[in-house]
């Protein structure tokens, strides 16, 4: 199984109030970080893995120059076995790109762009604390297309206070009019410790009810299905494309990299706070640029912690990750991997969920229904 390589760029021009990913706004760290990242790649290069994806995420990777992106991609190719034709993704914020920068990143080897649009509605963008405008979002997508990218993903957020079904449908319509190959539609979460969660607790705004958010989720699935996008994971949709046989297929437009996280594929994470997984080991870096740079300057890998997952922990993750995907849990694969009978272990739970129309099972797989996906966390906990 081919592996994925993730590089975390820990810089933003401004922190979004809902985001709990690690990043800082101090650009003076850029040179030291880039040097440390090159050192980390050199130190990790002995890993016996073959990679078919490279994902540069953050943070806001597009705050870096195209020259820096080129350096990152070239250094990764130098130290890791990255296959020809690998999917190389760059996350971009519409407020940090130009047509020339996107062209430069393409020349650097990036062949997939993921644009953090979040909304085409100016009021929503203000609430989310985004640095870009609705016009910037339009331009970023058009520029990516003009720069020659054939694999473009857009991120959108729903469940924003005061959002209606009609306003969310306008966002979805704006997105599909561009014909992107991929759409990620994330529910707004109020992560503990974020400024937005503090504002929620103070009563600065009224969150949508659970029922309203569920309606928006169901609206998303139906609208995108009607417009040629296949849901393959709870938040992710790939556009159907015509393949050589004339059949429509969404597989080529799925995020190859993100799929690794849901299928127990190995992946290596580089940069502050980045996680790695080589079954059964998981390890991660310090979420601190200064400490990250300091450790690498001393010739040490910037590891914060590591853990070895037990068979029970791996089984729990397999259930949760399987239920996130519309393909569900492939029963024979689960049984072979863990030496158990999935139906034997969870038969009563499965029957109850099927009766409630939250799960559908056949001889070879068990998957949540669209309604069941609304209660993913609660359902997954029943299996533990």
C-alpha cells in the first residue's frame, strides 16, 4: 500500500476564530522554518515507504512564495520515493494568491489545488473571520483554472449562525457552477479553546439548532448528488467524470491523500504538530515552531509523543473510519484484519440500527445511511 506525505505549514496572515489547527502569524519564522523542514526531511528520509501523494497543508501554505513551495516539493522528491504521477496538493486561501503565484506553484510540481473558500457570502466570511472577500473567492477559482489546474477542490462550511437553507443552496450553486473536481463541505464546529467557542459561551451569537444543521447536511447530499457529485465520505464529494468506456466514475476525483487517513494507509507528517502513522505506531511533532526549529538545529527529530495502538484500539478506529465512508465497513476485510467476526461481535447493534434506518448491511459491507451519518459519533460509540 502506497503511503502519503503531509507537510504542515504553520503560518497564517490572521488566525480564523473557529480554527484549532496549529499556526502562528509571525512571518519572521519563515526562513528558519524552511531550513528546519529541509533538515527534518533529510533525517526522516530512511523510511522504507513509497509515496503517491504529497499534501502541503496548514495553516495557510499559500502565504509562502512560489519559490518556497518549489523548494519544499523538490526537497521532498530528493529525500522520499515519490512516484511519477503522484497527487501533489497545495492548500490555498483566496486572499493570498494571484494568477502568477498559482502558475508558479504549478511549475513547482503542484497538480492539485484545494481552495479554502468556506463561503461565497460576504456576511458569512465576516462571521468566520476570513481575510478574503466573496470576489477574492471567485477570482481564486478562476485563476486556478486559468493556471491550468485540472484537479481543483473547494472547501465550504455550513451550520453558520443565521444561515438558511436558501443561503446555503446559493453557496453550493456558486461552487458547482465552477465545476470543481472535488468539494468538501464541513459542518461548523465550536472547538474548545477557540475564540469562536468563547464567544458562543458568552452568548455573542446563537448557534443553529441540531435540527437545522441536520437539514443543511441532508440538503448538501441531495443537491450535490443531483449535480453530479458522489459523496464518498461524510464531508467529501467527488465529481463524476466520463472515463474511457463512457461510464461515469468519481474515483479519479477523490482526494487520494485524505483517503489514506480513512483506510489505515501509512502516512508521514512533517512540520510542527504534524502526525504520522505506520501501523500500529502513531507519533507527532511539537506544536510549536520555535521548539520545532530548536530541536532540529540540535540534530534531534521534533517528536512530541508516540503511541502504539493495541488491537482493540485499531479495531475501534477501523469501525469509526469505516462508518465515515459511504462504502462503509467491508466485512471480510475487517474479519481478516482482526481475526474476528464483525457480524458475530455486533449483530444485535447492527439489527437495532437497521430497524431505525440508520444503517444498511449486506453480506459484504455495513454502512450508515444518510440519516445515520448525522449521528456518526453517537453510533460509533455504541460499537466500542
